[in-house]
C-alpha cells in the first residue's frame, strides 16, 4: 500500500532523524489517536496538520517564541525544528522547539492555551493516560544536565522537576504507570544511580532508592509496588517494595543464572 503524498516534501534525512535518532531528540511526526490527522514539525518552528487519508493540509501553526530565521542563512547551533505530541483525546497538541517554552495547543481554536515554563533543549514529551499531566525529558540550556519536568496541563503549572546527570529511560511515555498516577525513572547523580518515583497528582517524591550498577528497578502498572532485581551474585535476587512507604514487602527466592 502506497502512502499518500504529504502536504509538503519530507526529506529522507528528516525521516531518518525521526525514526532512528535517540528519543531525547524528540519527534517531528505524530499521528492523532484516531489516526485521522498527522502533525508534522518543520525546521523553522512551523507545525502542519495533515489529513492522513488525503494528505491535504488542514492548517498550519507556528510554535510561539521562535525567532525569525532566514532560510538563506546557515542555521544556528540550536535546532529550531518543532516536535509534536497529541493528547490522548486528540483535542490538544504539545509542541517543543529550541530553547522556547513547551506549548499546549487547542486544536479546535488553533490557539496556544498554555506556555509551560522550565524550557529545555530537545524535550521528549508524553501526556498521562488521562491527559491531565505532561512529562518532559530535556537538556538544560544548550549542553547542561538532563531535566525531568512534570506539568499540570489544566493550569500549565510545574508540579515537579528533577535535574540529573543522565537519565536511563529517554522515552517519556515509559515513565508513567498504566493508571498515570506515578512516574518512575532511573538516573545518575554525582556518580551514583537512583530510582525515583513521583506522584503525578501532587508532584511529590514518593520513593528514592540508590541502586548499584548491577541493580534494575521496575514500577508495577498500578504504581503501588516496585521490583528491584540484583545481578551482582551468582544467583539473581529480587526485592518487592511498597512505593507508599518504601518498605520491603517480599524477597522472592534467588534464581540461578
């Protein structure tokens, strides 16, 4: 089956960047939840909404705060290509671009309803399953540390922020528990590894565990328990932790490698 011709030419370079670049460099193409619309970010901050069945342009928007760029002049060191994400109901769109704040659009009015503070470069964003929260992973400034930010999409306020040297999970969608009530991530800070769990309702930190280089932590779908696996010994060991109080619930028998 041949794909319809897009509203404007998309280079093979752009497609390869979208498909194969690390997740931290965000995404320039997104399908709406009902697959009827494609959002495409342009290299000068423009955002085009295209009918996926006919490839016809529905409308175009410009990410707010992008400086006027001359196509005939060399591009700056900052990547001003817009990146886009649909909300779960398809009624809103989140966009990031360069050093400007993240924007949340109302697609019916085609207007920005929130500009979110804590701008970072290369934000990878994800809506919570109910669309009430937005989490982003980005780089502070141009070459700074990694920052994880949680916003309330109804008010646009920052609920929580965490700065790390490096985050091991670069895909924002994988941070949320299935019910969207928790986000969890493993990161490196000052040469140590930590597993964080944040409450998405209050933004409060619920759990912080220091991990060795042989340990890996996982959050249950309901966000109530965590499992820590340890591969430092001849036998695998596991520990189940209650995320509400940080106490160990159970240590299953060790498994042979």
